[in-house]
């Protein structure tokens, strides 16, 4: 039974990782695409309907980045809980010496870097078109 629980936790961690990758890549791709689109609109002398399109993209950037950040925060918490469960299972079975618990800190750092990347690409995607105007 322990093996099945272990396999389930490991599979949950894999799923969590895939979901986090989707959040990060989607947000970054959208930010870069919106940056290009909005910069082109702004460089062309944004007026009337162009301004509305630019603002719609800004709202989209804000929403997608908000969702990605929340998703990454939840993913970080979920991973911490899953790994804590693995560590407890390993300790209960006297194999905890084979898993370095400092990995929890490394995971947290990685999540913070992902969130920072999403945040700053979003800020750039919003700021640059207004600077170009």
C-alpha cells in the first residue's frame, strides 16, 4: 500500500510541474505577443480604435498574469505539501537519509523566480507601448 501512495504522490508532483510549466509559458508567450502588438500600435500613432485595442491587450495581460501568479502560488503550496508527505513517508520507513530536505528551499526559490519572470515580462509588456507612444 505504501508503494501505491508513494506512486500517487509522485504522479501528483509530476502533474503539478506540468501545470506550472503551462502557467509560466502561457504568461510569457502572451506577454511577448502583446508587447509586440501594443508596441506596433503605439508606434503607428495609436488613436481612437487603436487605443481601445491597446487597452484590451493591457487588460488581457493583467488577467493572464494574475491567473498565472495565483496558479504558481497554489502550485508552490501544493508541491510543498506533497514533498512534506513524501518526507514523512520516507522518515516512517527509515529511508529519509536518501532525500535531502533542503530541496524544499530550492523549490521555493524556483517558484519565486518563475513568478518574478511572469511579473516582469507583464510589466514590460504593459510599459513599453506607453513609452513608445
